[in-house]
C-alpha cells in the first residue's frame, strides 16, 4: 500500500481492497541432501527415480506445467526404454494449443479480435463483456454466447422505454462485473465444475476480484447450479455453507479498514 501511494494522486487504503488471498510456494529438497541443508532447496521442479524405477516429479509452478510434463515423460522413456517402442513421436506439448485457441485456424485465423467483434455485432454484447469472453474462452466464447442466447434463464428481453420494441440483455452474474450467468451453466456442462466454489473461484475467478460482489450473487449461482446438477435442497444448503466459508477467507479484516479510515 505504501509503495502504491508514492505514485498515486488519490491514496489507497484497505477499504479499496476487494479481495485478498495468499499462497505457498513449494520448495523441493534434493532427496539425497543431508538433513537441514537448505542450500539444496529448489524453486524449480525436481525429478527423482527410485531404485525400482518409480519416477516422481515434485515442486514447480503453474507457469511451467508444460515443461514439467515434458521432463517427466522424457524421464519415463529414459528409465523404461521399452516404452519408446510405443511412442509415436517426441513430446508435443510445446506446440499443443489449448482449447479455444483456434487450433485449425478455421474460426478467426488466430485473429481473436474478430471473436470480440462477432460477440458485439452478432450477439449485441457490451464491449467489456465481449473482451472478457474473448480473453478467457478464445473461440469457445462463441459457443458460450450461443448457449446464452438459446436459454431463456440467461437473458432478459426488456421493453424499451420509448415503447418501440425491446432491448435484449445477457444476464450478468453481478452488475459490476462482465462475467455472464451463461458462464455458470457452461462451467457445469463443459468445464467439470462440481461445486459453487469451483464456479466462483476456479472458473469465473470472481471471488478473486470482488468478495462482496461474489457473496451477493451466490444465491443465483446456487440456483443455476442446482438446476444443472439436479441438486437437492440439502446439497444446496451445504454448497452455500461451503462457499461462504471459502469467501470468508478472502475478506479484508474490518479492523484494518476502520483503522486506515481513522488515520486519514
């Protein structure tokens, strides 16, 4: 906070923080190192092969998962030569594109701005929402938009105040953020979301952006997920408790907010 306020005209305090979290970085120790030897701790991944040929990979980080996969597979082939007879090629993960990356070039020829333009012109989406969907789903944003347009639960057709027709809106999960309710349904059908926390934290990521807004939209998330997953009332109550417990860990301490306001 202090560092930010050195360059900002309007100072920040804890009341500006929408969500907070922390994580642990795994440091792997060389299994052959002496006990207590912290010099052997590694911030990279480590591969260990036991005498019996068991290959173990540990450590690493999300941003190097492809390299970890390649190193682990290569090591398996190295210690088990007979596997090479069944391998069609070397590791292809470096060139393998993710879902939504227009792998064949048939959707937008790798020009993803076209996806956002299509969402705005053909589906009538707001610019912020169109860009959000393009950035998070790639070409799959078009599939999500078609899902939203075909499901009456996920859009609103409001009468125009001038009385000359109506306006079509895709329902947002929360009015302050671009995520759509259709993303909840899409996560259940295509992204293996099984819990409310899956949707709020691991699919839409809304809980990492705004804890208060996430809590406010929780009832609607539970309603849509209950319909998609055929949940019982008991399961819905359990999901609500679990989600609230999770969101409680991301709130900023109210004492900090009060303290910084008093300091002003």
